[in-house]
C-alpha cells in the first residue's frame, strides 16, 4: 500500500499514469513486490503487445507491427526495424521452403520491473509457438515449433498507451531476407532410430577457424579398423531415445520444452560466456539421463568441487567438433550449404540431410568459424528435420530456420 504523506489518494484512482507517478523512484524489484493493480495493467498490455507482434511478424503485417513502437524515438525505430527484418526473413524462408504459417501463440513470464517516470523497464522470458503447414502435403495437419528468448524491454507511456521503445534480446531470426537459398527442399528420407583437476575449469572462449580441422576421421574413416563387430558394438553405446528425451526436457524457454522451461540446474549456463549451445549438445551426448556416452579427460563436465566446470571440448563449439571427429565418436556425413545438403547424389538419394537420425548433431559454420550446435530431435509431417538447441532456445525448429545461404552446415552422425 503506497500513501503520499500529507495527502490521501482518491479511492479508485488506478489509471495507469497515476500509478506510474505514484511509484516513481521505486528501485528495481521482482514482480511480486509491485501492487497487484499495476501488475495486472502491465501484464494485460504486454500480452496485447507480444501476441499482436508475433502475429504481425508471421503474417508480414508491418502496419500493425508499427503501432506497437515509439517511432518518435531513435531506439523505437531501431526496435521496429529489427522486427520488420524478422518478418521479412520468415516470409522469404517460408516461401522458399513451400511452408505456410497458420498460427502463433505467445506466453511470457515477467521477472522484474523498474519504473522511471512514464517509462517502465521490464525483464521477461518469452516463449513463442509458431504453427505451419507444408503446402505440398495437403493431407497433413499443422506442425508447431517453439522459440524462447530473454528480453529487456523499455515501455514508454504515450498518448494514453504503453508502446515499445527498446527491446534487447538474442534473436535467432534476425537474418537478411535476401539471403535465403532459393534451392527447392526435397522430402527427406529421415529415419527414426529405434530401439578431477583445475584443468577442467571453463576457459576463455576463443573461436577457431573451421578450416583448422584436418582429422583423419573427418573424411569418414571412423576408427582405422575394419572390424565390423567392433563397429556394431560401438553403435549401441549411445542411447538416442534418451538423448532426444533429454533435449526436449531441458531445451529451455521455448514453447514445448519441459522442466518448467528451465535448463538442467546441474550444469552452468554459459550464455553470457559465449553461448550455451555447445554445453547443451554435450549434455545430450554425455549426461547419464541422456545419451550416456562416456566422458574423457578431454571431454567432460565436473559439477562440483574446486575443479567444477567444463573442458574446452565440452563447452566450445570448435573444440567439440574437433573432439567428436578425432575421437571417432562422430562421422562427418557432409559439410556444405543448404543447397549442397539437399542435392541428390549416388551416396545420398534424398540428400545428405536425410541420412541424419534422431540424436545426431548439426554444427553451423559462419565466416569460417563454428558458431552453433543443434541436436536433431525428429521430423515434421513433411519429413523436414527438426532440431533443439540453446542460445536462443529452440524446440522442434526446422533445421535451417534462422540461417542463410552463406551458412555452412556440418552433418554429424554419432557412431558410438
């Protein structure tokens, strides 16, 4: 209850501008510490803003999108332009892939609010669900994927309404629409697989050029032995079904993820230290609840004690790629652009991308450096491969969504 000394507020005076003036100067606090009336006002407006924005983006409705922003502010203009790029990219990607968006849904969780005059700074977690349909598969239903992001928003109160002035977040869809590959996607032949010391402290992240890898395993020679029985035994070490279940449970903020949309607390979150995607991929491979591949001196995570942390091979994208290939844990099926990987060949009648199974990995190379890792978790009704990842969080997202024609994809089959 907030009372101005020497005055009494009129009962029922709960207009938003009055609340803002009354609460001016209140320090940064969790949502639970603000008046219920203000929490309701902000939640209602954010629901309108975020839901309306998501629908406008997938529908390419820039006029509606424009109404959500403070265009009198340079920051508001930048925030609006950023979202128009996202919308243009989605429209270009869906047209190139023969996919039509049919619906979207937004859920969010406010973590803190700070009021400063007629502006509000809000930290929130956003989970977006986007549903789509393959135009070439008329009898199929719609498929849905999820994207999760952490936002720092500045809302401005203008002309009796809250609008977005700034919005900072790690955006997996901020890609130039003109960079979409025009190659036509093929139906995939996707197969469902049935069935400590101080050295381990996390190091400074450094990028290593992808061209630096010259492992004998990169060309497909997995073990230097022709013993088929040994190869067959090794293929059963990796529990693919558990790996995918883990990837779905701990994929984070994205719609569809489990564990109350939180990462596995056993592991450190490296998002602020260069990204958590590689740490997540290693968890999927090596956690006892997941793939359960045996850790090694070079590739391991120590959760407790003075040596707690990850080795470079566990948490750095370039180092993990080098380790998987040099140790024989993975075979590089192919490395190339989107067009390269869907191209028909004698070795891959449905394209190299169709040879991946659930639990395999895709590494994403940009400007000669390995920038990202994702885990293959299944295929949609059109047999388009889907991936999960961290930073930003993805659940059952089409494998190339968020990347452009200049991206080099590494297709990695786990062979242990």
